[in-house]
């Protein structure tokens, strides 16, 4: 059974693509055959984060329009054996996506024996974002600990309830997961940021993880390495926990408490 | 909100909530409206992206001999708005509007979606002769109580026509719930809650966790720009109308639950 997971948020810049890349990589590292699809037609980024931008020949829109076969467009990931990337088109806009076309692509991936399909949603609530979530079985709602992001996530949760195929056909609703990203325990402590508990209280969706704000994410993006591969970094650990929880394992929350830097670190620690 | 499995009938009627934009027209001449729309939307004719629209004539300033419905419809479609009905339309234009395929939506108080459960397909609500819809007598509440099991999210709208509304998972900021009867909210009440929408002054709003943006009963409303009083913020509360010297006033008081 193929599971379709949409990574969505409503708001832009909260870490959807970073999460899609890390989460899909994490599933592949666990041995699942995984595809990650960039739905952000016109503003494609996933290929950059995955470090495969030079290998993009065909894209999602080509496949939907019948200009290329699906296996011509799928790019094999350089880090993981069983991870494949289906990039978006940079030269089209989101109207190039059709519901039938997307459904066809997902069906074909299912026939190819994929265990998980991760859909990286564009920001907003327009066509691209709706199509990314239409066929989802589960949703990871990526939220920053600030009010506008929470409000937009709430809106997207409503759209998941009303516009998905599962909702239209009266099936069991999409399984929702809340992922709080760019979390800074210090700023929460100082009262500048909502705590993950506040966010969860506002959205009332089960929490799947908290990803700390970290400079290594930017570094990873620039190198084209999904953040989960940054051995020893808190971000990689946090994403590994998220994948484990997604697969039904119990993991305690980490990186959510502020630890005061010691004297030595304050004197010499720099950052 | 679980639904029954799809039936095998060739046609099936379900309740739907649609979001529609209300366009309040003070003019009816398509050329004047086109100028205005052009000014408002400038270079973004796709601003509305095919939304449904209800044309509201309550504020009409001119009284033309006839309304150019074909012209109006094609104008709105050009700006990607799809008119589906009219509201508060003076009686003399109603026949032509119906002929143009527009529904009379006066019973539906502007944006409120048709949400009452009805087993049979429904005829269009009869057009009202008066431009101002008179408050209807409140129907018996128990018959049409509407239950919502999942949170009402930002941007969603729920309308319990003709009865009470029971929210079992609360509602978020940016959501709107409307009931002709009372509103009972188990969980946070955070968006806009409008009870007694057809004028029932005995309607109430009860919430276990009070924190709305606006509450209203029979059109008498209150906003909370200065914040919600500490005695009731995030706590159980009751909103009702009380009769006073200067007419009805909205009272909000704590609710003792245990």
C-alpha cells in the first residue's frame, strides 16, 4: 500500500521544502522506497535542496502532459539508494497541473512499488497547494511558532478537511501531524516566540516533532544536502525523531528546553 | 463530520457549504461597474479566481427601468466572479433575474451557506417582496440541531439554519459560525460566533473556553479590541441579551461548570 504524505503550511518560508527533503530522505534511510514530488511549479526549489538541480531533464509538468515517461523524469537521489525526486517545472505556472494528471502520476508511482510519496506543497491556498493535498493520506502541517504561521496552518487544516479526495468521498479523514519548525527555545524563554505547547493548543493537532532553528539548515540547503544527513547536528536528530514517530515509534521530545550556556562558552563560545 | 458511504443512485443530494463573495451593488449599469472594478483590481483581473458571488442590492441608489442582467453576468465573469444568486433585489426586477438563471437568496442572510439537512431537493426560496427581510419566528430548535465534531478552522464557515449549533471541538480564529438558534461550544470559541441570526433574541452563546473575535445575538454584537475581560477569558462563559432601558444589551458572564 502506497501512502501519500503532503508537507504543507499555507505560509511561505516556514520550512516545507527543507522538511520534505529531510523527511523523504529519512523514510528512504529506513529502507522504504520513497518518491518526493515538488508541486511548486514555477518556483521549484526541491531539486536545489536535494542537490540534483543539474540532473533535471524532465519534470512533473512534462509527465502530466505526456511529453516524458515518469521514469525518465524521476531522479535518483545521490545519498539514498531508494529515494527518487520528481522535480517541478520552472518555466510553467501552476495552471499546468491538472487533477487527473496528478492522480495519474500518483497511480503510476504506486504501480512502481513505492511505499511513500511525499508531496512538497507550494505556499498559499491556490491550485498548486490544493492539488498537492488532494490525494494525501497523511499531512505534515509545518508551522513556525508565530501567530501568522499558526493562522495559515489552521486555514490549510480546514482545506485538508474540505478539499481532499478523502473528504470528497466521505472516507476516513486525512491523518494530520503538526510539525513546529525553526523553534528557538531561548526566544520562547524570553517570551518572544510562541511555545510548541501554545501552537499545539491553538491548532489541536497531534505533534509529530519540533525542529530547532539552526544555522546548519542554511548550510545544508546551500550544499544541496537534506538536513537529516548532517551527522551529529540537532536538526538531523530532530528529523530522525520525526520519521520514527511517523512510523509509530515513541520518542521523547528533544531540543525544546533552553539550556543556559556555561561560563566558558559565554566567554569563548562565539556563536 | 462523517458522511454516509456513496449511494448507488445516479443522483444524490448532499448538504454543501459554499464560500461566496457578496458584491454589494450601488449601481447596476455594467459600464459604470466595469470602470470601478478596473480601478479596484487594476492589473489583476484574476483576483477572484472563479469564486461564487451573490449580488446584493440592499444599497442600490439608482432605480433603472430594467437591469441588464446579461451585461452584468458577463462583466462579473470577465473578472472571474461567478454570480449564483441575488439578495435584497427589489421585486420589479426579480422575474428577469430568475430568467437570467440567478437564485433568490434572501432567506440565506447574505453569505450564509445552505446547510440545513433536508432529505428532498429543495425549491428555490420564494422571493421576498420587501427589500429588508423581516425576522422570522424562531422554529423549534431541537428539530434541526447541527453537530460539528471537528474543529472549525480559519476560513471555514458553518451555518445552522433554523436551529442550534453544537461545536464539539471548538473553533479557531478566522472561522465563522452562525446559528438561527443558540451556539454551544465545547472547547475554545475563537472566531466569530453569531447566534439568533434570523432575529431570535432569546438565543444564547455558551462556551467552555471563551475567546472570540466577535459575538452577536440577533444582530447585537460586541468586539473585543481591548481584550476579553480577565474573568471570562479562556474560561466558561455565557452570552445573552438582556432587556434594559435603552433596549437590549449584550451581557457576557462567567458560567459555573462544576
